[in-house]
C-alpha cells in the first residue's frame, strides 16, 4: 500500500472515523511507515483535545435581544430589496427606460449621421474621392471640381496605377471635405494623396462594422451619355456597400458591392421595391479595374433620394 | 413539537414558533459564529443578524430539510461579511465569552477545560478560513463532511482535506499545550 493512498484514507478517517473494514491494512501501513504514523498521531492528539472542548456560552441577554430584533424586523419591512426590487419600483422603471431610450437613440444617430449631413446640403464627400476619370467625348456636363489652378497635379505625381486615368485637373481630397478641417498639407501632396480612393471619406458608413480599409481602385470609365451625377451615385454605393467588405489587407481590399452576384439578393431583400429588383436584374455591371469592386448603376438609383441628391449636388 | 412543524408554523407568521427555534439553535449559532469572528460581542451581533435574516427569508426554506445547516449557511455568510467590513480588533479575545459555567463538584477540572477551550479557540483562529470553517463545522458542531460541504458550498472531499490539514496545523499550534499535558501525565 502506498503512502498516497493511505493519506487519502487519513483525510477520510480524520473526518468520519476509521473504517473498520480498512483498519487492519491501515494500521499495518502505519506500523511500517513512520511518516504516515506521525501524521496520524498528530490527528489523534488533536482529537483528544477537541473532545474536551466546551463551546462558549452566549451572553444571557442574547436570546431576548434576538427576539426583540425579530419583532422590530417584523414591524419595519426592509428598506430596499436589492437591485431587482429597486428596478421594479416606478422610479427605477423610468430610469431604466430612459437609459434604454438614450442608448437606442444614440445608436440611430451614429448610424444615420452621414445621411443626415448629406441631406442637409453639404457636399457629398464621396464625389471628390474619385480620381478623375478619362475625358469622354459624349459627356459635356460640367463636373463639380475646383478650378485647375486650385490643385494642379502633374500626371507624373500620381501613383502609376492611377496615372493613366488621371486628367490634368485633379479634384481635392475627400478627407478634407468630410472633416471640414483645412488641409495643412500643400496642394501637391494633397493631390498625390487623392489618387487612391481614401475610404476615410466614407468612414461613417462602415466604421462600426469593418476595420478602416483603403481602396486602391480607379473609377469606372464613364460611358457616353452618362451624366456626371452617376459618379457620385457610384461612390455612394461604395460608401453604403462598404459594410459588405469580405476581404481586405493593409494596403488594398476587395469590396463586394451592390452589383455583385452574392450581394444582389441581400440588396433586394433590404429594398424590396419592385423597381429596385427589376433594375438590379437588368442593369449592366462594371468592375473597378482590378479591384474586384463592382457597382451596378441601376441599384444606385434605388438608394434613398437624399443620397442621390447629395451626390448630384456635389457633382454639379 | 418537532422542528419541521415549528418551521411550518413560523412560515405562516407564528412568531412564538420562531422564538422556539431561536431558543433551540441560538447557542449553536453563537458558538459557530464566535469561531469565525473571534469576539463574543461581534458574535452576539452577528447571531442576532442571522436569526433576523432567517425570519425574513424563512418562506424560501424547505421545511422537509434540517434547519441547522441552513442557519449555519446564513451564519457563515454573515460572519464573513462582518469580518470584511469590521476593523480588526487589537485585543485577542480569549476570554470574552466569559468562563463556561463551572460544575460545583469539580472546579479544578472545569477550569482546566476552560483553559483548554480557550487555547483551542485561539489556535483555530489562526487557521485559514477554509480550514477553520471545516474544523468548526465537523469537529466542534458535529456535522458530517457532506453537511459541512453544503454549508461551505464546496465538495465533501475538499472538506475532508481541510479537516485533515487543519488538525495537523492545530497539532503544531498546540504543541506546547499537548506536550505539557503529556509530560504531566507521565
């Protein structure tokens, strides 16, 4: 028999007394093992002391004072019944309702802040986020852009990927328009930074759902006869579709926008109007070169009026 | 009248029945609490709280079960709460409970038992909280390991470990007293 097993026995016997069925084996081990015998001798020595122990007498007045305290408790109910009891009181219900309402309202406010800003007449930040598209002969409509001298950027200053699509006139950085802060950077630096579509411009639309990404993608080529406002709408789609990000990396990421096959059913569910579904099904799709970002123009037209109006306003 | 009947009557609001229960268990609860809080004054205060809370929550108690472990559970909670919120007293209260009533026919033997009890109480206070609770419930209050485990909200095997280790620790703490008695005997 091992000491470990005997030790378990001793723990049991110290509490419940020695088991007669195991006593012989137990005593045999104690006779052969001085260490276990010393442990057991300590236990039995304390047992002798505890057997002679006399519990203290309570004070004579304790019984009457306890009964008096019980009478007092009966006469005066408890002042409060803990948190749950407090919450069930009318004041607690009111405070709880106000807290819930405040949380809900602040969530709504954060969610729709960008839409409200657009509806208030501010220029849509996303329109300027687009790098300039190539000149199209069939598009005479004026595009909302600052004068060329306001932000002149030589084509060679832009990154190589966007340089081919960049005209001589560049648009101002979108980030500055969103934040409303004056840009401390020189115009050349700002134009260089404007070449990739900086998703900071549309951050309010997705920052609670995905990490901040950057899109390195040129805009879609404007088709002949397409109004300039279409670009604004397209980028609004980018903004609103940003929560649909399925993969991204530190420098670039892939969006699956409203025109994507996988995203279309979800969009139709979200906006079940018949014209949306029909337009979505019939519309052509364009892919932002190499980025995987595809946008369906027909879907853009089904977005809320204030979004489209804001984009058009910015485009003008 | 048995305990369950008293409990049922008390649950209907019979304060006299609850008074009987207080009389039955007051001494045991006080002794248990004093081991946990040390001072007799604190023990009396906590004992009073225990019975007030027991009266307040008596409707949640199942009369088919024994009342003593339930009272000890309340007492352990109140005693630990009391120890957390009270400032430690500087005096060592060995004799605060006063001497046990002396038997008129053997005053010397009773004095020795009183001295022994004071030594044991002082040694028990030096145990860890778990060992102290287990030792008091099992060795002094006569509970089984399973009953003590229900009060302490731990496993019975853990109670046994605490008792075994508590006894070994008590042997060390009371070594002088035990060895002195052994030499006197020889």
